[in-house]
């Protein structure tokens, strides 16, 4: 069984080719004594073959892929826009050997793009499930036309991959719902996340369970941060969060979210109340959403003069997300946008720890740290390249093995630095998003406080 996909690359072609060919990912000691033994022997005895395992070129040499792809681009005068497409083909854990995975990847790529484009196919062995990375030049060496990337191309890749997998006796996902109107939701769910509609369903369910009548339901939805885009009395009510461009109708969430169904579900909750009177469950829930945790957290940070730092920014964000299991004192974030980030809490915690450990408090400091890590990696890569040249020139098997061992040692030193660099870059990208989401939360708390003051007058 293999899942597939690809996406355009707008940055550096060289970076994506280097990532796909990264020897830290294409060499794994787990396979060195078995399936890769023959490949290693071949590499050791052929000075013209790239040392990386399971790296192949289609319509180009793997070791000169970047140069050949750029020659094609310059020849046709198309060096801008999407520089390449980066695809993947991931297999079910334990279903394929590295060689089988690589052969399947090569055959899939040839059928999909092989007539017109230069391609690099690599098999990465650094995770439990073996997977292929496929880098495709965006410009055809034959026609000079750029690949257009239609939905039909994604469907075709999936069909070709399934057909090749069947030829090798591997399973396929029958009746997959990847290519339809819910394809974006498919990927969010695949990575353990929730879509806006998922969050909205949860909020509607919670409001129903804590309401005794429709009026309470509407009030709870408003306290959760939603605005009814049309009168809540309509037969097809819809709501939107502050940053949503379009409202979502309840009945588009499923049959159980049609207005008649909502009214029926409210009646079945057992939350009895007299007409126009708030029920006890509603009062408790309303109190829970009426608090302003972000404002209180910021007040405490100002007291200890800890507000104007990156650490403080991520600390506030994590504190709002941290209580994944509701407690009597738990106050969930008001904005649906912020609650959507709960799935990334572990990643935000890693970013916070990096900022704390490295004493990084500003954007320039973070950028300087990224530059320092990049220089460290470059030095190690230069050392590894020199050692590889020595390996290629070595005359005896013993010397070749010695240099190969040194290369693996250098790769082992590069990996933690590369992991930290990746985390630092992700942190830099997260900063504006975290600031934006906290701004939304502050505004929603401000609106709630304003409403409360108006009620007490």
C-alpha cells in the first residue's frame, strides 16, 4: 500500500535536490548487511557512481541532476516561478524492502513524468515506513513547456502508483476518498489535525449538550467566538469566526446539524428550563467562557517584567493550549483558530525550549542563530565531501571502508545540527502566526469584557 502526493517548489531547486539526496536519510545501518550489501559493494568498486544508496536519475545523472535541470531551464528561458515539483510515495511499514520501494518509485516516476522531464528518485530509510522522494524539473527538456499541475495529475499519479504496486504484489487503498472536495481535510486528518469544520462541529455539539433551548444554544455559540452571519432565527443559520472569509452553514456539517436536528438534540439533553430562563448547565458553561485567561496571563508576565521576549510570546500561546483535558478551572481559548492549533502543541513546546535554551529573544538573534547552524553544517559537508573524494581514490577495500566509516561519522554529527536548524527555521516562521492568533484572542476577550460591562450598567 502506497500513498502519494506532490507539491510545487518555489524556492531553491538546489535545496530540494539536496534534501532528496540527503545521505543521512538514504543510508540506514539496519539494511546495510542485507538488501543494500550488493549496492554498497558496487559503490565501493566504481569511482564514477554516487555513494548515496538508492538515488537514481531519470533523463539525467543523479550526481549532476541540479546542473542538468538548470541547463534545461536556462535553455528555454524559464528559471522563475515553480522551480520543481517535490513528490513522495510512502509505503506501509514492513511491506516493502528498500530495493522494492526504489524500483516501484522509479517505475512510477517514469510512467508519470519520464517522457518529458528530468527526475531524481531517492528512497529514504530514516523512518519506520520506507518512502520515496521524487524531484521533477518543472520545465520539460523536450518541449520547454512547464508542468501545469492539475488535480487530474494527482489522480493520475495515484492510479499509476496503485498499478505498479499491484504489479509487485503489494496492497493498495481501495476506494480512497483523497481526490474530491474534501482533499484538504484528508491531509489535515492524516496528520492528526482538525479542520475548521471539525472545530465547529465540536463547538456545536458542546453548545447543544449545555443548552435547554435554542436561545441558549445561540448565546453559547456567540460566547465561543462565533458570529451569526444572518439571523439565528433563519431555517439555515450560518456562523463565522473573526478570521474566516466565508461563513459555514450548520446544515453543511451533516444531517445531524440541520436546524430541526439541533432543536431535537437540545430537547433530548434533559436540560429543562422555563421559557426565556437560562438553565443551570448553561450558567456554568457561560461562566467558563466568560473569563479572560490571556489578559490575566499577560498581567502576571508584566509584573515580573517578562513580556517583551520571544519566550513570553510562545509561553502565552502554549498556556492557552496546554490543558488538553478540561478541568473545573479550565478556560478554553475563545477563538476557533487558536483551538485548531492544539494538535501542534508539542511542536510549539519544542520551539519554546529552543528559545529558552539558546537565550533567543528577538528576530535578529534567531536569524543569527540560524546562520550559525548553517555554517556549521556547511563545514561538516565540506569535510564529508573531501573524505568522499579520498574514498573514491582509495586503492584498497580496507581504505575505502575506513573512509566510508568516517563519512558515516560526519553524517551522524550533521544530523542533530540539521534537526536544530529545521526547528529554528520553523520557529521563525511561527512567530507572525502566533502573534496573529494571540491578537485575535485579545480582541475576542475585549469584546466579551465590553459586553459584560454593558450588562452591569
